C-alpha cells in the first residue's frame, strides 16, 4: 500500500508541474488560431486571450480530438462555442465525437440542412448535449469580451425565405467569419465559392490571414477577391492525395501571383497562428 | 496412481474427440449469395464511418459476419438483433476471406432483457462515458483497455503502435487482468477477512469484472484461466496445477468446441501454462517490482509461436518496452478502478483519480510512441509447424529439467 501512496504523491507532483507548464504555455494572453490537420476537411480551433475555446467545424473524422488534446490543457473539457460553417460530412463528422466528449456551451450554424445519416447523428448528439440549432447571418457579431470579435459576414439573411431551410448548394451558404483581435484579422471562409467571395471581399477588407475557401478548389476564389483582401498569409486545409485534386494549380498560381505565403495541412501538418493584436507569428509542425 | 491418471487422460481425450467430431460434422456451411436470417447479440463495438457503420456479429457458433449498414439505426453493444440479408464475401488484406452483409434488414433492436446484464451494460457504458469526458481519447482508451480490456474506442493509429511494440496484451481482457483483479481483491480482503472468505469474495469480484468486461467468450475464458492461476498462487500448489489446467482446458473445449480453432483460446491456454510454470525459475529475483515483468515475460515465452503465427510479426523490442511500462499497470488498474467506482457516486473524486493516472498514462504512451518509431519488428510470412513443435518440445524439456533440479535442491 505504501508503494501506491508514494506513486500517487509522485503523480500529484508531476500533475502540478504539468498544470503550471500548460497554464503558462496556453493561457498566455494571446489569440491562438490553429488549423487542425484533419485530412480532407476543415477544423479550426481558436483560443482567445481570456481562455475561451472556439471550434469552427470538426473535420471528416476524429482527428479533431487530437488537435484539441494538443492545444487545450488536460483539465479544460469545455468548449465555449462551436461554429458549423455548413453541414457537409467533411466539416461535421468530427463534431459528433467532440459533443460526446466535451462540455459544449454554445452552437451556431448557417440556416442550412442535410438529409445525410451523419447529419442526423450530429443532431442527436447536439440534442443530447442540450444544445439547439442557432442560426447566424451577416452583420451578426460575437464578442468574446477580451478584444476578440467574430464578425459574421455571410450568409446574408435576405437569401433565405423566412421558413425555408436550405438543403441544396449548402457550400454557398457557409458561415464566413472575420475574426479580429486588435489589428489582426483572419478570414474563415468555409466552403463558399468565388461568387460569394467576390461579394464579401469589400466587407472583409484588408486582412492578415486567409483560410482558403473550399480546400483550394478551382471555384473557390478569384483574382479580384485576392486583390481586395490582400492577405499576407493563407492556410489550405486539405488531405494528402485527396480524390478531388485539391488544392488546384489554379488556386496555387493565384496565391503565388499575389505573393501570399501559403501553408497547407497536408504538407505542413497542424498550423498555428499566434497573435498579440498588432503582431502575429505562424508555426507549423 | 500414475497408471490411473493415464487411463483418465485417455478417457478424457476420447470423449473430447467424440465431442469435436459431432460438433464439426453438424455445422452448417454458408456460401456467397445465400439468403440468411438469424438472431444474434451484438458483442463487439460498432464502428461508425462518415456514411455507414460496421459491426461484427456471430452468424453461428463458428462463423462471424461483418454487417455494413447505414447510420439511421444506432446499433449498440449488447443489443439483440434479427438480421436478414444476402451473404457476400470480401478478401482481407491478410489474405483470408470473411462473410459480409451489406445493408441487411435489421429487426427488433431490443436491449438486453436480463436485468443483471442490462445493468452491467449500463454501468459499462457509464464508465466509458466518464473516462471519455475527463481524459483525451488516447489516455482514456488506454486506461479503459488496461482496467477493463475495453479497446474498441482506441484510436487506430495508437492501437497499431501498441501492437508494433508488443504490449497488446496489456489492453486485452486477459488472464493477467483477471489475476490482478483477484490478486488485488484478495490482498485487500485478506487483511480483513478469513482466508476462505477472501478467496470466495475475490472470485465473486472476478465474475462481476468479467460481466463488466463484456461476458465475451474470450473474457470468460480469461476469467476461468485467471481464477485457476490465482488459486494456484494463493494455495501454493503448483504441482497440481498442470492437471487442473489440462482438465479445465478439456472442459472448456467440451462446452465450446469452436474454441479448438480459436487463436485466442490457444493464447489463453499457453499463456496460463507459462504463467504457472515459468516463474518458478525466477523465484530468486522475484519482488513486487519484478513480479509483473516475470509474469508477462513467462506468458510471452509460452505464446511466442502462436503470436507469430497469428500476427505474422514479432517485435524484438517488446521485451524492453514491457520492462519499461509494466510497472505502471498495477497502479493504473487501481487508479482506474477507483475512478470508475467514484464516477457513480461523486464525480469530482472520479476526475481527481483520472488525473492522477495521467502521468503514468503519458509515460506509457510516450514509451510506445518512441519505440514504435524505432520499430525493430521481425516479420514472418509463414511459420512452419515444425518450428512450433520444436519450440514447445524444447520449452517443456527445459521446464521439466529445471523442475527436477529444483526438486533435488529441495530434497537435499
């Protein structure tokens, strides 16, 4: 018995050390934006300067859980907000496991729906967690109270009939957010196409980081869009050797034409952007 | 005495052969394209993919079938289902073929009616949920594997690494888990109660644990073997245990003839034999720290040809990895069991014990990650039976020789 007592005390000491280490590393008063390496899909984790946890999409599998494990301290099992950009499988699947394993406080999405089995499973998980579908539209604003703001710039509420919920072409109704903290601005685009991007380009304005729309597909963005938003760096969330040929050469050429430093999850793994407001740094594995 | 024992074994073997013969000559055969309908209980964890789920079920006592169906109906461990469909086959990457049913009709998704079992399944699920809600997926699944042999939720890449580094036995419900549960209960109760009561209660504890671990044939088998080892250890009568082991093995084959072709049964049986006889030669170096290592190495020595035959590979580093991580198993079993218990009455205490287990789990995981990268794995395409036969003859000879030597030392 004495042996186990000694081991438990040792464990407690290591845990205390781990607590201080993770606390100092993670709660550093900066905004962290992590593009998770989840394969062919999207999952983006944000930690605000005051320690709020936000997850934008969950990717096509459970890899998002590894991303959360790597970026959240071991005692933090609460996610303050999940934003689902649209209900396609490569954005929603991982969220089922997240809802099962984490305490999720708020959930918002676009006013779209799907009849797929995984979407039904997701709705069940949402209900079990006691969350309702809450829709967001352009001009909505989510203030995290520490200088971090999510400005919703798409979809426009005028696109929806009052009762009808979109079932087809859900990509174009993706929730698009402009995340800002101090001077730092990142545009998270979901899977919307270039027509939508051209439409919102003026609202987005000059930004620092762009999450490339629709995994770098041919229809994701235009020359005009990049000219308007002038991103300094871009991140493509994409699976290695995916069957869609993402990212397309067209997108890569366009980015190189505009001198946008581009990172890809299939080549760079998990990509993290850490910002103090005025400055930011980009890390990858 | 010796003569009557030989007659007894001849009699036992004859009965067993008769039993196996009648069992196998009355088996149904299945073919691709055949329409079938059967009732079964789901005794493996369904796996969910983006658009469908798969689950292995028993078509009959000797045949498994992989069901692939949509996600509309949630299939759960322990459910009783009636399945109708057309049999198909798929070729596995290992070369074998298995039967499959694509989108069969699945009726009456009813839960376990037996109140004891349904409450056990409820408890089991609650423990899984509790562990999952406090620990990361790898740590949670590792702890569930170590304490209860539940490894269905384990991320596949980690499971592969566990296999590569040769510590799979740690996360499988095995005789070792059962021996530890019984040993721990006996140790705890032994100081409070009379020896006989402590043994009886420990065995009851093992039965409950077996139920919690899922009552699968493999776990029942592990429990029977585990109780055997435990009793032999407590009673200190190793000389009787060979007969007990052989009779138990024969008895189990009589009840479940399908075990005769089951790798799991062969592993359980040889591992138990190894644990019973090989540690006798390590008495001098045996202490509370080396005990687990000796036990596991004994089991590995005894099962080596079967492991290689079944998995086609053997990690040369596995002995080193085992030596590094095995000391964490007893403490993780205790912390995990206490956390599982508190999960029902006082959640914060459960969380505390789960956190206390984290440093040990991290150490275990990092060791596995490190050595899986080094990966000195010896692969074998085919193990000739002559190798296995020669290996076991040599092993038995060594055991008999050393045993004789030991006896001489004791007698002189």
